C-alpha cells in the first residue's frame, strides 16, 4: 500500500528522474542522525460527544493495524532517521531534491486525476503558514490531544528546519490538518468546498473517494498566477494505528510545504514509496532546507534550479562538489 501522495491544486488544477548513479570517484557521504523534535505541550481539545464508527470504519481500523504490523515485521517504518547503513552524498541529495521538488506525481485529465510524473516549477510558501487541527465526529476523545500535540511538535520542528514562519493557530489558519475516519470524510464535501472554494472538483472527489490503499493525502492551492501556496488541506485517516498515523502527519505536512513527488532513489527518506522510513529523516530535513533557501525562487524550473541546488547540497553535507 502506498501513502496517498500530495495532490497540489491551483486555481483550476495542478497536481502535484534522474536516477542516482554511483560516481566514478566516490564523493563524501553523510550518515543520517535524526534530530529529536522539541516536545510541545498544548491544552487538550475540548471533549465532545463521539459518534460511533460504522462497520466499514471498524473494518479499516483492523486492516490498517494489520498493515502496520506487517511493515514492522519486515523491518520497515523505521523511526531512527537513518544511520551508518544509509549514507548519502551531495550528488544524491541534489538529484533527490530535483526529483521530489520539481516534478509532480499527478496531472489533471479533464475532470479526473491520473498518475503521471511531470516536470513542474519550484513551489513553496511565501506567506506565514498557520496550521490548525480538526477532528471528525467519530474520532475518539482520547486520540485528539495526542494527535494535536504530535502535529504541534512537528510544526515546531519544520519551522526550525526551514527557517520559515510556521506555527499552530486556529486564527486565520491556511494549512488545515483533518483527522477523519471513513464516515467523517465521506460526509465532508461541504467542509472541503468551504476550505477550498477554488479547487478543481477532481481534487475534492480525490479526497471524498479516497481508496483504502491510499493512507493519507494533501491538497494545496496556489496564489493566483503564482508558484507560492495560499492554503492546504491534509487528510489523515483516523483509523490508523499510532505509528501509521504519525507517519502520515510527517509526510503530508512536509509535502504540503512544497515537496510533492517521490523518488525510489531517495534514502533515507519518507519521500519513497517503499515505506522503509516512517518519520522525517535528516536527509528530508536537508530537502526542506534546500527548498526554503533564499537562493532559490518560486517558479524556477529544474534547469535553473539544479546548479544552485547542487551548491546548497554540497554545503549541507560538508563535502566538496562531486
């Protein structure tokens, strides 16, 4: 199963390889070491009356619990951020960035979405990012404070990594993280249309009709005529067990900052469909640092960005250009 990858929509619709090859002379390598996020304590959300889940939602809870166990049994969903077994070079980091940040995974085909890797422009947030958390009516009260603190801790980490203004706020929120069970999501058309009034209908339907093998998704809207984001909505399935849910939080919020694609060459990374890593790695932190480096500008294509990306990657890894 793959996590649902980001669907990035502009006014209308924009949905969000060079393979790494071994150099003749091996360049310097970087061994990942996961930085621990700061613990964030927030008041728990107000207790509400919870609607019982449907049999379909209960079935998905069983399915995803089994899936997480299978991943863990196979040694996947690592939380260590990489180690001596996952070194990467400046060349690999730069190539991975180009693949992940400058290519989309989906295109609009009339009123539908289909998977097709397509070159795009560098996109990121220019305005401050204000993240809010919402819960569907069937999300248990006991789960809500845990998820809220998890998002807040991760948002704090992303702000430190990118240097961008990213905070939690229910006032004027422009990045909405929705924890919905199946029943909540299927009835969310009016809420989605209120949050994303200008998004293409295909993106709304992609959320409402999310198949079981897509674990989470993010939709973003651009400022009119720009390559900078105006708003985003991430949907995290409430049926997921703890680690799978946390994994979706890490991937979808990071993708919603401007890393829309995946690469089978990216390692150690959550931007890889192999599910080896559950949580943002040091490699991925470097991708975000590159994305928000002021030497890059929204709207750059791969040809214009690649030389700058290579220089930044060399600086981050502490190696010489190779």
